[in-house]
């Protein structure tokens, strides 16, 4: 029985997209490949996974990390490229899978790396030039050490080929999915419960999915300011995002809301309970996602699975994920977004069309399929 060692580092950051990917992958792997032995190495996480052996290990920098700053970043990197492969080697694991951008420095076993996106290289201004150069070198070194690179969309695959010069035949695409919690069947009393928990309005548009500049929330705020009719009818915009101090990565969205005189028309929620997300999607008039860059775009798939009409940017991977089940718009065209918002709020037929198209589109993606395709990658490397 082949032993597959998997890095559980993303589980330290449970709200991240990488953690969602890893959680669902590890949940399904033993179900699709019971003939393999899966061992998950973690740093802090205590999350159990049926059918998977979970082993906690630390790194040499752990006593110095203090949870933040340069030492914490060093601890994270040393764990991924050193502690994890060392523990796997002691175990005699047959294959290593790192679901982050850093591959083990040394490994006698074959290595699989998942690269979700190349945002630091592809998004202008994301890093200063020196940081971008360092990240590029790290990514190239990672790709050299990997037998196979997994990524989550054809768009991300093209970026890896274009920006890192990696041959296409070294890359496999395994799509992400909305898990089974996201469905179009509301639970009794969920709307009333959510309104009480989060002071939600009766009717709202929803944005959920991060606060970085690339998420392009400013276009949504400006479009909402221009779309007067829905606001006059009592519809609010609910933005789920935790906005830190403004810098080159984060705009001052609360200030933009104030300057646009939208304080009474926009509700900002710093955080919502993960268990409440499906109901939050289901209760929305529509879900709006104007992002300029995504590796995959899981929020639009979650919203579609819930039967919620989706207005999405047509940038990067989002067209690929949405298919024809969302209203796709140029990310920076404020007038087009304003018109689409008015249309979806005023037209029951349009909401019905998009709401009915979403679940079928979302059903074409499944974590079982992701796990099965990942096992195919493992087997291909093990048989070389």
C-alpha cells in the first residue's frame, strides 16, 4: 500500500481558499482511493479526518515565531520545505504532496505541488519589484522540484506556462468545487435567524470573498451608488470583508462608502460564521463578484450552487468557472455593473433564469472528482 504524505500547513489558516481546497481534498481521498495510505502532517491544526492519519510536527523556528512577523514567516517556510519532508522521509512515505507554493528542498520520494494562482506575479503592484523577483525564483525552484504541478483552472495553467516557463505537460488541472452544504434548499427559519444574527436587511445584494484591491470592491460600491432604483426600493448591499489599514494591497473601502453617501445603503460585516455562508447566499437577491484576478473563483460557484443569481467579472478564471450560468461583466466598467444590478433587482425573469442555471453549473464540479483526478496524478508519478 503506497503511503502519500500531505502537508497540512494551509489548515493553520482555515478561512483561506487553500484550506478549503485541502480540507475537501483530504476528506475525499480515502473514499476514492481506499487502497492508499494517506498521512496528513500538520503544524497547529487539530482537525480530524476519517480514514487519514494526522501527525503533528513543528519546525526549528517555532520557539521564535511568536505568531507574527518575519520569524513567523520563516517558521512557515521552514516547516513546509524542511520539517514536513523530513518527517515524511522518516516515515518512508512514497510520495509527497504540498498544497502550497513551496516544495520540499530535498526529497527522495516524488513530489506533487498545487499552485492555485500566480497573483504576486500576475497582479501589477501586488509586490514591490524585489519581492516579485524573489517570489518568481522561489516558484521556479518549486516547479523544478515537482514531478507534477496541479493547478485549479486552465487560466492558472496558462499563467504558470507564461510567467514561469513550465512545460504544459508537467501541469494538471483539477477544478475545485462547492461542497454539499451549498445547495438551493433553505432550512426552516434560516432567513429570520440570519437577520437576527447579523442585522441583515430583508432584501440585499451580497459580496463575499476577501478585501484585497484585486477583489475590486470599489467598482461594486461605485456601481451601487449609480444604481439608484434598487436602493430606493429598500435593497441594501451587504459586503462581507475585513478591511485592514489601507496600503498598496488594500483600498480604504469604508472611506469610499462614506464619500459616496452610502452609509445607510451598505452593511459591512467583518466576518460571518462559516456555517452561515450557505444561508447568506440563499437569502441574497444576487451575488456580486467584480474581482480582477482569481485562480479559480470559488465564491461564485458556491452562490450558484445555492440557486442565487450571480453577477461576476469576466476576468481570468471566472468565465471558465461560470460558463453561461452567470451574468459576466468587465471588471472595471462601473456603468455596466450599475445597469446589471438594476436589471437583476427589477426583473424577476432574469433572477429566475440565473437562479435556475446556477445549481446545474455548480453540479458539474465535485470534490470527489477533484480527489479522483489527484489520485490519478499520484499513481502516474508512482508508476514512473
